[in-house]
C-alpha cells in the first residue's frame, strides 16, 4: 500500500542593511509526492551587512575596527590589551570585560561608574551624585588619573567620566603594568580604558530626552556622518544639557557636555582627533560620613534624599583635546603615536567630620561635628605615547611585539582654607 505525504519546500532569506533596516522574506510552496520520492530543499541563504555597526571586527590597532559584540550585544568579544594588541577574550590569559555602547544605552548610564558596577569585582567608595566616582577593583583603589582615554592616561575628568561620548569601556581585573605600563597613580588592582565614539558608515541623528528623579530634565544629541569616495572622513558629535533637582532635596544638578570626534581611515593611514568639554554645577551634593569606631551600635539610617550639609556647592570644569595616528609601514609592521592635553578646575565647599579635638565621625545617636573647607584646585596634564607593532609567525602562533614609550606630565595648584563651623 502506498501512502501520500505532503512536503513543504521553503526558502528563508535574511538581510540586514544598517541599524534601522531589516528585511525578512519567507516563501513557501506546497507539493505532493509519493513517500519513496526524495525532495530536494532550496538552499538556505543568510546575508548581513555591518555598514551601520560603525567600528566592526577587522584589524588590531586602536584606530581600526573594534571587536564585534558577543551574543546579546552588551559585551564585546575582545578588546585592547596594550602591548599584546587587540585580543579575543577566549585567547586572553587575563580576566577582562569589554562593555559596549548598547549596555550603556540599555541601562541609561550617566557615568562610567554606572556601567562598571555591573562587574562584581568593581565597586564605588563614594555615593552617586557625590564629589567624584572613586573606583576599587578587587579591593584596590584606581584613581581617575589612572583611567585611560584611548590608551592615554590622565586625560579623563578628575571627578567622573560622562557616558555620552563612550563607545566601549575596557576593564582589566588584576595587575596590568606589563601590558599598559605603570599608571601615574600606581594603581595595581586593575585597569580601565575608555574608547570614544567614531562616525558610523551611515549618517544618523539621535535625540534622546532625559528625566531623572523629581525634576531633572535634559536632552542628549548624538549625530554623525562620513564623507569621501570611500567614506574616509568621519565626524561625530555628542552633546548633553540637563538641569534641575535630582536625588537630593532642594538640590540642583546642572551638566553641559560636548564631544567632537574627527577621523580619517585610509588604506594605510588612520588618524583621529577628540575634543571633549565637560562642565558640571551641583548644589547640595550628596555628603560623605563615617562612623566612630567605638560606638556600641549603628544609628538609624537617615533619609536618602536628605542633605546633612546644606549649602554645599561644587563646580567642575574639564577640557580635553587628544589626537591619535597609525600608519602601516608594511603588512606586518605598524607605527603609531598619540598625544593629548587636559585642563581642569574644581571649586567647592568640602564639609568634613574630622574635627580636631573631637572623635571622628557619627556617634551612636547620629550626632556629629564638622568643619567646612573651601577647596579650589586646578590641574593640567600632557600625555603621549609612541610605538611600533610587528607581527611574525612562529609555527602555528602569531605573537605581537610592541616596543613603545608612554609619558605623562601633570601640574597644578591647590588652595585649601578651612573654616570651623562648630
């Protein structure tokens, strides 16, 4: 007895062009055949274009395309490891995490700290909206001057790094002096490197309104385009403005950020320029307190929206300009260099519970004494590096040799006057 069966021949075609264009076609036809007759299905074809992904997956230099994101898009498959070049995380004998721009957008991060605390080895020793973001990696402090900007130390703001102009955040957990050199502050717990945004292959303009807490409003503008016969030249701008009461009663957080990126990518020459300005004015920022070491019990925690130091003010100004260049001398030898300059200033009232002649911190009943310090500081940094990368084959391995020079020069002045307030 012969049975009739029904088969379905299908063709699935997928095409992705750019970030906002998605095509999916499904075509099916029904045919009948005898059970003993073989049916040949049409070929399954999957095609994709990374044109709008910007910095994709080719190359190993800092100005080449970045390693692609892993499944989910929130972390990358690899990142820069200094003298070892750009490496996939599966081929890296160190503990690294490379956060992408997508996780920054998904979590609506305002600063680098908002993203880095996703990793259990990173914590902050200061509260959000406080004086600054102070990191600890594996229990060791990492100062702001030890955070890299495209591989150069000392060019990020001294208080906090805004998230709006960041493409990747590269985190190395553990000592990295061999790969990156000794940082200016001598941090040993790990390394943080900020990779700035570059223009994508497809022009775009993105406007994002923001709203924080009770009444802090803002707008973020992100726009970029490329020009030239082969889209060699690129320009990208990120700007943010916001103001209003955030998480502290009767406080005001006002921010103005502008970041301009220019880049050129030729057959052998690659060049980039970053100009960043970050300005913040904060009224009634979050205070910091410590507890006395001999109290028998911990006092009841106060309201998180309260400000125990009314009238505190914080004004921060930071401006950075940096340029980077790479040139492929041969297919296996690349010369590179970078130089940057940063100028910053802080003006603030700086209340402190460490009063001479009294116990430091809060007692068991929640009482404390404090002094009020007027703290002004100015700083400037010149940072640069230069080196060569060479690839050579040794059997099945392909090591990377990278002799290089890294120099950081900092200077500034500090004025501190203390007023006892009782």
